[in-house]
C-alpha cells in the first residue's frame, strides 16, 4: 500500500441514530494493562495513540467501564477532553472485574445505573452518545436491563442505546423497548457465525460493529497472508478492508496501544480489495463464534 497518510474518512460514513461517524473507528480496550487490567505499561504511548487516531480522522471511539476497569475511559478523557466537535465516545456496561482476564456478569438495573453514572464522570461527559449493554446477564431479566437503559435515556444521561454480544432475538426484544443504533459482535472474514445478524442490521438501519477482525484459525491467516503480500498491505489492513466491503453497515474498531499501528490500521480506510481477493477471503470456512 501507499505510505501516503490516509484519513479514516476514506472509509465513508455511517449513521448512529442522528449521529454520523467515519466508518473506521478505534477500539480502546488495548490501552489498558495485561489481561485488560490496570494501567498501561506505557501511559504516554496510550495517550499519544488516542490523539493520533483522532488526528487521522477517527471520530468514533469504543470503550467500556470494564476495560481496566475504568482505565480506558479515564485515559480517553485525559487524552481528548474537552472533546472535539463530532467525536463520538461509545462505552459499555454489564461486566464486573475482579482480576486480570476475569469477567463477571452484572447487568442488574442497580449496577447499570451505577455504571452509567461512573462512565459519565470518568469520561467527563454530561451525556453518553452511545451506551451499549456489554453482554446479556443470564441471571437478570434482559428486558429489565434494557428498560433501565431506556429510563436513563429518558433522563438525558444516554443519547443512544446499543447492544454487544447478542443474538437476533436479543436485538428484536430490545427494539420493542427502545431504539437500538448498533450491535457489536465478534465477526471477521474468518469468523462469520453472525452473518445473518449483520444482514439483519443492514436491512434495519442498525450499525454492526465487528470485533476480533483477524479471527483465530491458522488456515484463515494463511489466506490472509497471501492476499496481504499480493496487495502490499498488512494482514490486518486486508482484514479491515474486507469488513468495510462486506456491508455498508459495518463499523470496524481496530485497537492498538501503538501510534505506528494505529497509523497502519487507518490506512485500511483507503484500501479497496479486488473482487477475486474479496471472494477468496469470503470463502474461508468460519469456526464457531464465542462471546467476550
């Protein structure tokens, strides 16, 4: 690929309710410590990475209160507040953390109310533009979780509500309670168990935010490596370009704690895969999806 600087705007735009963002965002999970726990090893590097992403046209940043916990949200505010016009911060609630790599469900109404209040404070916001239920809690009524978020929206604490790690049934149940602007599930050229959910989102004007863009099986990476060499691009750039071409509803959010890598990733906004390459990647067998 050309080394010329590419803006995230080259990927085009997508609507999140009444908000419009560039269709290549940034995922802020990796700016925390090992195991998504504690502060980053390189604090200055994390701050610089966030700022560089925005300089390169990223105006959608995805985070969660459980990243750290709290660390990712605090770093975003430190690096970027007061926020430039048009920058959308999407955060999530529904997990509790007790240690590195350990995640415990809690989407109770009480916890979600506390989570939203905490995110508002850490992000230095009066209203969260996009708030996502991080994952349905098997011990809590899904409707109760969504009704809580709908009430917080009515109170002006949330602008738009979204979902993460959900099934089609969850999406449709939620939409009976409150409008849903986006769905975030694991998805890649090599991991397409949620193909039907992406298609459903596209048909219904809901953005689909894929995470884990490289998938996990080695065979898939062999195909990706071949395509990357052919195009003079990195494997992640090709994987992101595939996501952008797969559907106009996709909003990829590659994450990194490195300025160099964020620059590389955003180059994918300007990469168009030739149809034979796109089809070869699309033909990769998908392993079972899992939920984070």
